[in-house]
């Protein structure tokens, strides 16, 4: 691989986890004196500039990349055999059913002329279904910061890392792609309750431009990708899902608060004590490695 002088970081992030990982990569690349160009996939940022290498980041949505990633790849110019890395971010880790989440993204990037030589899964505190306690959140954040530094070193060294997905996960990934169509239903069924003050935070921060204000209340369109930024970010906790309520954490999700609490901790028990149960098996393995 030729010498890398610049890197293009392209990412989509809903509630901040993927952006947090991207920032750790950005810092690590800068420490290696690499020129970093970054673009968030939303309705406001311009298209990414060219660079010697692409690193694409995305949160795992229903065992896949979210719709904005597919849209960007479809519109991207030919990669002209430039090296590329794909980083997925989840709350569960590289275990079934997530192991095939990068397959279609890598296939599409290769179809666009990119040489995808590296892929990896990093973990952030879960924002759906399961809430991590402060101790586990701290362990995950510290581990991910370390693994991000290591990943950047491996990427710049040209170390090839391609993972083999489980066969059943390939099927589940295909099945999970239906979530992209469900996003329209989920978004249209969002509503603002009586706590809404009409502040327009949701409209101003929706990465899809899917929310507009009508008569001082949010109006939800059909471009939702279930990123949950509006649900968790609303200052009044006024946005309520009309469907899929079971995936939303009851007490909300604020990554900055989680980070502040987590990094106050200095002593940690063994991962087997904090990441218990089958659903946290991947997280336990991730911290132990």
C-alpha cells in the first residue's frame, strides 16, 4: 500500500456513539501526522473531499448499515482502487447476529472501486433494549478508546483484517434490511406529547431533515432511519414513539452524561461480573481481549 498522507472519515451517527468512535480515530490519525477530512452524512454537510484512504463508520441497525450509508455509497465517485476500511459500531459486539453487518457495505464499496482491506467492530454503550450500568459503560469506553488507537496503527501499517461472517447472520442481515422500510412507519408514528415547548430542537438536529415545525409542534416526515436522536435528545423528553417502544431505553440515553459518569470511576471488577448473560457475551469478550 502506498504512503498515506490524508484520510477521509465518513460517518453517520444518531445518538453519538459512532461519532465518538470517529473522533477517537480522528485524534489517532492526527497523532500520526495524517491530514484528516471528515464528513457526517446528514442533510447539511457537503460531500467528502478526496483523500488517499477512506474510513467509513456506521452504527449497526438491525444487523446492517443504516440507509444513509447506502445512499452515500450509491452517490460516491469511483474509488480508483484507493484503500478503504469499514468500522461498524454496536452495543453487542462481533457476535451473532451482527457478524454480517458489513458484508453489503463492503460489497458496494468494492463495486465502487475501493480496495477494502480492513474491517472491524467497535462497541459503545447500548442505546436500545439494554442499559449498561456506569461500571460497564466505563469499561467499554476505555476499551474502545484503546482499540481505536490500535486500529489506526494497523490501518496505517496496511495490516489486512477481513472477518468471516456466520452463514446464519447473512440471512439475518437480509431479513434485517426490512428495518429500512420500517423507518418510514416508525418516523410517521412519532409524536410530541404535552411536554413539547415548540423549541424546534428536534427539527434543527434531525440528521435526515425529517422534522419540520407546524403550528409550533414537530411534524414528522417519511425519511426517518430510526436513529433515535430526536427521542433521546429532546430537552423536554416530549417525543414518544408510536411503535417500537420496546427498543427505547426507559430512562433515556445521553452519551455525554454516560461518559462523564464513567470516567469518574477508577476501579473495575472482572468483565465476567459486569457483562453477565448471553446478550452481553460479545461485550465481555471485547473487554477481555
